[in-house]
């Protein structure tokens, strides 16, 4: 592969730094034109949920549930995209086997 031990140690240190940065970052997802927003961190922990009062209709709880789910999926997608970009920075586009990344 063309890597020596020193290169691998540098890559590992860089990966640990980027992973720490990712875990301390926050990502916001939204749905319903901003009626529901959700913030999660790089560890996929939900840190905030905000609901526009107009999104809360006691007659249509299912719609609110869908909006919350969609906001989470949006935020989750942003975290996974950030992870993929970090791995590309570390590996220079080198494809690693499944389970070798974050």
C-alpha cells in the first residue's frame, strides 16, 4: 500500500482529531419548512428539538410525528455526510473495507 509505520501513526492521529471534532460538532435537521428543527451531535445524540407552535395540531398528531422523524433523518444524514468527508480527507479517497471507518 505504500504506507510505513510513521505514515500510519500520522493518519491515526489525524483520524482521532477529526473524530473528536466531529463528535463535538452539532448538526441541524429541519422539516415542514422549519416547522420542526432537531439538533444532534456527531455521536448521533439529540441535543435539541424545536417545534413551531403552528406545527402542533392536536387533531393531527401523526403529522407532527412525521415532521419530527423527517427532521431527525435530515440531521442524521448531515452527520453521516460529515463522516464520509472526514474519511475522504484522511484516506485521500482510498476505499476502506466496511467497518474500517468511523
